C-alpha cells in the first residue's frame, strides 16, 4: 500500500485529453462508489491512495466522512477546472481537523462540498452512515441542522438590517421546533459564545459590533442549529491578531463542551499547530500531506509543506532569511524558490513546477498519498529526499 | 542615521456629532534615512490615520489638531531647513506627494481601477509627477514592472487578470515611479497568503537596499515586523505605547500591551505554549481618557495608571544588570508604561 504501483492504466489516463481537459472523471466514477478502487477511478493520481489512520479518531466517534471527493468546474468554452481531486478524510466528535493551503488550493471548495452548497462531481459525503441528498428537502434540512458553516468575513456574513436577536431567533425556530421559550434560547446562545451581558446584544445591529463580536454572533448562529459538525472557513483571518487567539480559544472550548466535530480551514499553519489534532495540507486541489498537527509542522515531509512552514513569519528568527533573499530551505534540504506567479502544474504533481526536487517523473505522473507512518502520509515521488528524517524514523 | 521624516506631537481628531474622536493623540515618531519602521496596532488604533495625517491626505471630518511634521528630503531641502508638511502651501505639497513620499495603499483590489489597463494606471502616476515624453514614460513603466518582477507583457493586462500578489506588486511599482525617498506601506500584504507575502516582503527589502528609500510599514501583524523592521512602534487607542528596535521589542517587551501581543500568535517552532491573547476590546476614542488607555484590559493595572501622562521614557529598570547588554538602552527603547518592568522572553520563545 505504501509502494507507488505506477500502473499503466493510471498513467494512460493522464494522456493528452485528460491532461489538457482538466481530468474529467468518467461516467462510472460519478455513479458508482467502490470502497477500494483497484484502479483509481479518476485515473489522475498514480498509485493507490494510502489509508491513513487519523489521530483525531481517539477524540470521539466518527461524525462525517468525505470519500474520494472530486469537483470539476466548467469554465465555459469547454475548459474545466478540477478544484478538488480525490479528497478523503473523516471528522470526529470533539476533534479539530485543520485544512491548510494557499488561496486557490481548493480548501473552501471542500468545505462547500461538505456543507452541501456544491455537489461533488464524484465522491460522497457521509453523515450517520448516509450520503447527503440535497434533492430531498426534508432530509437536507436535517442535514443542515447537523452540519453548520461559519464564514470568513463577519463584516459581510451578517445582514446589516437585522438585529442580532433576529439573526439568532430564526435558526432557533427553524432547527429547534420544540423550544417554547425562544428568547431564552437566544440568550443562552449568546452566553455560550460569551457575548455578555447577553440581553444588551440582542437588540444590536452588526454595525454596532466589533469584528470579534460579529464573529461570535456567527458562531452563535451556527450553534443555534445544534450541529454535530462545524465547518469554519478561515474564521479568524479577518480579525486582529490580538483577538484571533481569543476566538480560537472560544472555538476550542465549544468543541470540547459540545463535542463538536470541527473542520478548521486556514492558511495559517502556525495556528493549525496550536489548535488542531490533525492537519491536512492541500495544494492544487489535492491533499499533499496529512498527519498529526505537531508532526507535520515540526517535521514536514512534502516540499510544499516545507515551503509553507518556511514562509510563515517567524518572530524567533530575527533579521532572517528575508534579508538574505527569497530562498528558503526546508528541513529535508528542499530549497523552494519564488512562488512567483505560477499556478499548480496541470500535468504530473501539481507542485512540480515550483518544487526544487522535481524530476521527470514528477512532471509526468501525479503521486497519490503514500504512508510515512501509520498516521502520516504525503503525496510525493521524492519522499526519500524530501522526508528523509521522517522516513528514517528519527522523529 | 539622519532623520528624514519627523512626526512631532501630532494629534488628529474626527469631528462627529457625538463629540470628537481622538484618533491620534500626541504622537512622536521619527523615520531615519534608509530605515524600515514598523507601525503596529489593531484596527481602529489610529495607525493609518497617523500616516495619512502626516502626509496631509486626510479629508474632513478629520482634522489635524496639533503638532508638526518635518520632511528633510535631499531634493527638497538641499541640506537647508526641513520643510513642514503641515504648514506648506498646496503647490509645495504637490511637489512632495508621490515624488518624495509615496504610498502603497491597503488592498490592491480596490486601489487599482478595474477598467483601466495596468499600463495606463502606471503612466498616470508617472505623467502626473514627472515631465517625461510619452515614449520615455512608457519605457519607464516597463522598467518599473521589471523592478518588481512582473513580465513586461502584463502591461496591457487589466487588474482582474492579475493574481493578488501581482496586483500588490503593481501598487509597489507605481509607488516607486518617481524614485521617492519615503514609501509608506499600509498593510500591503494583509490579503495575501504566506508564501506570496514572504516573496513580496523580500522584494521590498531588496528594492529598499538598491534604491535606498525609507519605509514606514503599517500592519496589525507584529510577527511580520519582528522580521522585517529595524525599529517598531506599537500603537494603541491613538497613542504610541512603545518604540524600540525589533530585537528589543521581541526579547524584552516593556509595555503590557506589547507583551500581550507577543503572547497572541502561535509559534511554529519551539515547545507549544499556552497562549492567552488580550481579552477585552479597545476603548471608545470619543471619551476623554485619563492616563493609560490600556487599563481596562491590563492585568498589571494599578491605581497609579490613571495618572500616567503617556509620554515615552526608557522602561522601568532599564539598563539593569550586565546580563542583558545592549537590549535595553536609554533613548532607543521607550515605553509609555512606567509601572511594569520589561518581560524577558528567552530566544526559544518561552517565558523565563
């Protein structure tokens, strides 16, 4: 399972049409879902994706499964964009999974697929053993009460003409029909997100609140549905640094108390280290590395993760590589140059056009996730070089 | 190093029905030639107002209520007396703006005109401030793009055809159009992701080294400044709370607010530590604040804090002992807090 098979049919699938057309999945991939496809149904990644044991599983019961998700957007004039490719992971009660990547890496599309806002081109989202069905209104409403979404921008996600009370009363009435005393439930929600004194906030409009307070209202609105899964798409990136930590601590507290399964989407890998159990690193629509947060951030295996970590502002590194120029050196000896203005490569490994270790194979064939340890995996042909400290077991 | 821009006792207020909002209160800040000064503060702390006030770019209801701003650019003063930006005539001001002091505005997405090609916007900046024949101006625009690492063929691109990082580079290119001595950068990398952000910061440092301008870098992200800036000024509720070299601020933050900020961002290296953030929200700037504006959020607050006059002075216990030579030196590291002693943060980022 760890060995890349490099099988011929999969390589064949990468041939001209698929590569240029953005890898449109076949009919069969859309309709049938086999548990362990012998040949990759989408035929874009070479080798079978490794099955990784999530460290988050120790936290609690399985809450949600994303199985082999693919999303292809049609751009018009026959052009397509594969925003998400073969993304599989699980969310567990009381655990935080962080999805890390740059803008355009597909992390928000994954969240939209999980929330049912977009339909996957192939693959399934499974909650309680049942795949979601957006066509059945009743079951989809039930689904939405289980899975809630927190948006990035608290300045545009709250309607400016509605009070906080109105924003919270509606979901309470909709998702908790048994509740008699709705105002009391609203107050309780506000107290849960520590907007106190709660009675004072019920009558306020968004423009009367600070960014942090607004985002708390967003959290309260999501919690009003009493969800089991919370999808938080960059919940703190629009907030001031001094407030971010408070919000993360609040989220952390909520997931423990309510045993929420939390998907934390961010481009800030340092906060993922602080906050998450498992980190999934996305690049060019696919997961390029996953594993326990501490392992991935301290000993990144994939050259992209190494670049990401080397690029994060590091206050412990005074007068640093910034002054030495653009070159950053990863722990595996990988030297990634300028991000420049290049997007992910269309053929082969998506990172191959920026990767210092890329060779001909990388430019030709897209690697699937390979197991590094039972809880870690990375999608890279050059792991022997890039991840030597990880592979040799020196961590 | 010679001072090039001296902000002296500057105060700015926004007139409103509910009373004046004191956005900037008695701020002193000096930018030396060839230096990167980082101005750090949360939203609403007055950092942008300070920069725009110092360049007289504010419009009513903003009103400069006191202070002076002296500019000592070589081309303007020729070694003579500095020019006072706040009292000069509009003609003199036009000469200084962009040619001497240029600004990279926040959010390139909004600062670039979506219906004009990049070329036309850069040409606008060039022709408005330099008298150049058309073909020379075109050549200059292309050279500017080279300078910031964008291929020349993108001159004819519209802003929406460029990535966020490229748009920000175009903004930087425009600011450098007339070889300014001072470049004010207002959150130039806030909307970008870390890899692109690092690229752009490295480029700014490189351009600064080759072209020799000074930078006033405004951001809410202290962790960026610790790497980028020579000196850092921490602003809160319209006042400067602390100034010092990046290493002094990093290793021995003297104001409780700075100490809080340093404990607010998760670190990628070293042991995982418990992070607390800064509870509470900034004060309403309409109120007349007596003493330190940070009192409600400060865990060290004592009754004497409401008597503090908020002038900057060497930190309490400065120069203490031989165990921290050079870190805290009078005149270099200044704080508005006379109560708290600097907190030593060891190099591993763990509290000692």
